[in-house]
C-alpha cells in the first residue's frame, strides 16, 4: 500500500457537486492499493498514519499526533499512486489493484483508522472526486508498507 499524506488546515471532497467529506485540522490520506497488499499491511499503515507525529509542539518540532491536536483524517482512494510513467507519455496503471481487490482493503484501512482517530471522513471509492485542501506547512509525506 502507498499513502501520500498531507497535513492540512482544512479539506473537502465532493462527488457530483455534493459535499461528501470535510475535515478541519488533520491529515488527508491519498491511499493506493496494489494486487499484493494484505489485510496486515492495511492495519499496519492505519496505525502508522493515525499515530504519525506530524504536528508541531510549542518548540516548533513535529512531536504531536492527531489525538494530541484534536485532528481528523480524510481518506481518499487513489489508484494513480501506482501509475508507471517511465515509458511513453500515458500512465500505465497495471500495478494498481483492481477495484474488487482494492476496495475491501481500502475499507479495512478506514475501519482500522477509526479505532485510533475519532473523526475519519472518506471520499467515494472509485468515484470521480474533487478534492480541495489547504496544505499546512507545507507538509507532505510518502509512506509505503513494508
């Protein structure tokens, strides 16, 4: 699994013009799933991100996690994180899991995050979404499962 994580002041996701998910201070997680990913990796990644110390303490060091700042998560499925672009000009998505395999792992990740973070919003899996966010810092982190 791959996650592109951005620390945000606010973020929203809309589907067909309707507000689907919205958070204030927190993390936006763009989540990609490969065909070799497992339930265990989804659980590992959910704990890693939920406990990630990505928020500054009073000294300006990233020492606080979501629970310490009262932050939220917005999780958005993002199969394009597995795009292959080394050859040609069109991205190849064969390294991304098919939706029938990816969606249950995405849901497992979201469910596991809810054990750690009280406020978890999502996008609509597989939908064409508009994501708007204010990246805070900016802080953007790339996390892959072992």
